[in-house]
C-alpha cells in the first residue's frame, strides 16, 4: 500500500503527518517513509540522518543501502535531496524505487514536495491513496482546488484515490465549508499549541484516528447519534 502525503503549499504539516502516521502504522506493520522532497527535504536534520543515503542514490544504486531507521523508531526512511539533484533522476527511476519499496513493505508513505515535476509525478500515480493536507485558509483552499484541477487535467492523479485532511484548525472551520474540494475531507486536526515534534502524544492520537479514516475504519457512532439518525429517517419518511 502506497500512501502519498501531498499539498501544493509548504508548512501545512505534510512531514509531521507522514511521520506520525509512520509511527502509528509501524506498531503492527513494516513501514518505509520516502521523502520525495528536493526543496530540500527535512528528514536529515529533523531525524538526524545521513544525507548521502538519499533518494537519488536509492534510485541510481542499491536502495537497500540507503534505508535508515530513525533513533527509537521501528520504521525505515529514505531521505530527500537538494534542488539540483532532481535533474539526475527520471520518472522511471522513481517509479522503480516505489515499486521495489512496495514489494518489501506493508506501507510506503511518501512525503511529497509541493512542486510538481517529472520525478514527483510517480509518487502521485503509484499511490493507492493521496492524502492532501491543507489548512483552513483561503490561499490553501484555493491552491488545492487549482492543483486538483491541474493534476486531473494532465492525468497525474486519479481523484478517486484522493482525500483531504484539514490541519491546524483554529475554532470553527470557515473556508473549507464554503468550497467543494471535489474530494472527501476525511479528518480534521486542531492547531496544537506547543507542538514540538511529530511524536507529540496529541499528534500521535490524531494520527491514529487519521489512519482509521484513511483506511475506511469508521468509528462506531454513539448510541445517541444512531438513535437521532433513526428518528431523522422516520421523520423524513413521514
Ligand atoms: N496540528 C498542528 N498544530 C500546530 N502546529 C503544527 C500542526 N501540524 C504541524 N505543525 C507545525 O507546522 C510546521 C510545519 O509542519 P511540517 O510538517 O514541516 O509541514 P510541511 O511538511 O507541509 O512543510 C512545523 O513546525 C510543525 O510542528
Ligand atoms: Mg515537509
């Protein structure tokens, strides 16, 4: 299963959510996170890893030699690269790497950079799910709408595989409720004050619920909610 975490905007929480999901999924599954980010990526500094074991060397050499396990984690990662490195890769190189990883791992999570290029498109086309991360602000919402249109037009994305999570929600949602993204919004995460890292307890709790929403494990509705829905249906019939 390949899950790509994407957003046309930086700073919305892609890396945080990809790593939090990896932590949760790796409790019971074999997980690898591929940082498909040349802007440059964050994994090297964030997780204190070797920058030589990056996506370019994984594509052009033996990818197994580029797998690294962050301290204290059960999942593996391949770190991203620097802006000039993108030119040394072709679509097929990244496609092959994703295929190899998905043959070896239960879950391959891809932390994808905002810019679309030849080397980032396979991360969209090879994904079983594409999770769009956005904030409830006007620029994030309108950029996501524009990006979805663009990706669909060029055949870079199967929208049936796409869904969205709204991150850093403060109070009542405004913009997202007024716009039809065209993909389902499966979960919302509040703005977590003093969030220092993806491993934060509250973030991990949300990642668990996000995981359930992503893989279709809807929480059982409360008895009260079911009764109310039942009443509503009876009322509608009458
Ligand atoms: N729900 C949240 N509440 C508060 N801060 C968050 C939340 N999600 C992410 N952040 C913070 O936002 C910043 C950008 O997150 P990051 O995951 O690096 O975004 P991206 O990968 O999309 O650029 C980080 O400092 C991160 O700790
Ligand atoms: Mg990031």
